[in-house]
C-alpha cells in the first residue's frame, strides 16, 4: 500500500468509546470497518456498529488486544489495508507499527521509528531541541549523585516534576516542592 492510497478496509485494534468514534468517522468517509473483540466485549457497541467483528480471544488484554500476532493474523484474514490502534493498547508500540508497515498495512499513527524516538523522554527532548522547538528546562543526565541533583534542582527551580525516562500515561511522575 502506498502512503497516499485510500483506505478501504480499516481494522480498529481497540474497544469501547474510542473504537465507536473511529468506526463512526470511518463510515462517514465510506470506509469498511472491522472491529475486534475479546470474550468480555462480544456484545459491546463497537462490535454492533462495525461492518465486521472478529473474535480475538479471552478477556485479559494480554491474550487479546495486546496480542500482536492475533491482531495481525486477523488483519490479513479480514483483508484490512490499514489498522487504527486507537489509544492505549498498541498505539505506542513501535514494534507493532513497524510490523504493520512490513506487512503492507497502513498504521494510522506515527511510524514505528517515530514512536521509538518519542518513547524515550530524554531522547525526545533532545530531538525537539535540535529542531528548534522550545522545551522546559530539566536534567536528563546519568549523574545521580544527591549533591549534583540538588544543584540541578536549584538551577531549574521549584516546583519540579520528576518523571521516569520511559514512563507514560502519568506513571512514575512525582512533584517536588522543596528539598
């Protein structure tokens, strides 16, 4: 599939409200929609609204929505030409986006390389700075000595937001008002 070819058959690799919104938008655009569902979602609205619905497996996400092998197998069987990941689940999985690209499936989202580059906060910030995008001050180095970190905190100013380098979704964040 070329980058600019029209999507005709869209597999939505998600459930619930986001899947419903994607399905409604795709249908307005004349795109055939393919929903996925786990045992727990067999009668969910997204399965009723889609043109087709394919069973993924048991309710646990690891055995259904996060099982990239199952999702890609269904995409091929359903003759999808694109996969929309929605949010969560596979939307930030660079390996999945790359696997879609390698199979000739359009991944509706950033490329695997872009996901990988932006997944690391320190690396992403360095890329933005190199591109001239203004960023907030912060420390992203490997020196974790307490005295050094205190000096960095004083230079940056309070309050500080401490974030895990590869965290996401608000996980691993801590506000620091003073030392």
